[in-house]
C-alpha cells in the first residue's frame, strides 16, 4: 500500500478522529496519503473510472494494539492508537469527501460487530441472520455514499461478503424487469421510528451510467408488477453474487452506487474475538470533508 521508504511512525501518530474538531486528523491523513505507492493510486483510480467496482487491500502495515471486540453497542471502542482510521482516511482522499449520518454515529467512522440481543435483527449489528443485499444510505433523501470503505480489524471465516456488480446484474435481468425497477414504484424505508418511506425507483440513470439504491429488507413494491419485479431481482442477486472474504488488516472499498453487497450469517462467541469492521462513507458531492449529515423528516 505504502512506498518502501514510508515511515510507519507517521501512521502510529494518527490523531483521534473521535472528537468534535477533527482538523488535526484531516491534516495528518494528507501526509499519510503522500506515502501511497503508485500501485495503490492506480487501483483507486480504476475505482474512480468505474473500471472495477471493488478493490481490497490486504496485509496493511497496521501494528496497533487491538482491544477486545465489544458485546454491547457503543459509539467508539476505545483504542490507544488510530492507525486503521488513518489508513481509511488517507484512502478516502483519493475518492472524495468523508462523511457520516448522525443516525449512525456522531463520528465519521462507525463500528460493525455482533451485538447481544440483536442477533436476528435487520441491523448491521446482527449475526445469526444474513445481512441482506443493500447499498448503504439507499433510502436517504439527500445523500447516498459513492463509496463504502470497510476495514477489517478482526475477521470471522464464517462471515463473508457477497458482492454483485450492477453491470453483471443488468446483463442477467430481463429488459421488462429493468424497466419496472427504473420506475417510482417502490417504497424505501427512510426511518423506522417514526415510520417514514420515500417512493422512488430502485435503478436510476446518472450521467452515462445506471446506478442502484436498494435495501432488500427495507424496500417494498407498491403494486403487483413492482412486487414481482423485486422478487426477480432478489432471486438473481442470490444466483450471481460472488464471495469476498475479509482478513484482519484488510480494507475493502466498494462502489456503493454501482454494486450491492451482503454478509452471510455467523455465530458470535462474545468472547472479545468476534468479527469487527470499521466503516466509512465517501461522497463525490461538494460537501465539507468530515460532515455529519442529519436526517430531516
């Protein structure tokens, strides 16, 4: 990922992003970004050019001490250093602006790990239930991430990512189904409490590309034709999905508008060694890096 002469002490010195003023953190990730190798920048450029829909960096030189994975959900698992956050932030500078939703976290990063009592929920903290196919922020009325960055702190061999390239999906879906999916015939759940939906398509035309905004468990057809088309979509996702495994110290970057992803079920142990992913969102919209976006209903 980094040049051979990269000073790893610089990574170890990454300031905390878990505060109201992240200016020092944002300055520091610019220094880290300057240490990227040409291969790293080329891979990220391919993502920006839509030549690939995902890329995974492995064996990233992060050497920080990792605390036990939490069992109850908290906004930040305490760490002594912030190397993984430094890597994510440095990569984000090649793609756009870091941001998050206030409904997810008050900070620009949030953690994904199995949480007691939510094993069978529809939430990202579930475990014994598959996390359904989705694109992050798909129902948000204002801002949907262009890229999702998933840094693996701890892995679980039973929990793998399922990935569907939108171009491959469109090749397999009949034209009549695509036509229906591009019509505003689907209720997307924006908020569960209070309950609020937006009616819009699943597929969209943006410039020269078709994009997708979809959450399998929180999107509902408004008539028979829409329900039937969504059923066809869901069946095809299961057929053509490819597996992407996580490993500790890996970073998976997804083109969030041109793909869908899911996660298989697994059995948490709640022993401090469960799967732990750090997630961040990136937009190409002209917003301030580090913005926390609130949902206005």
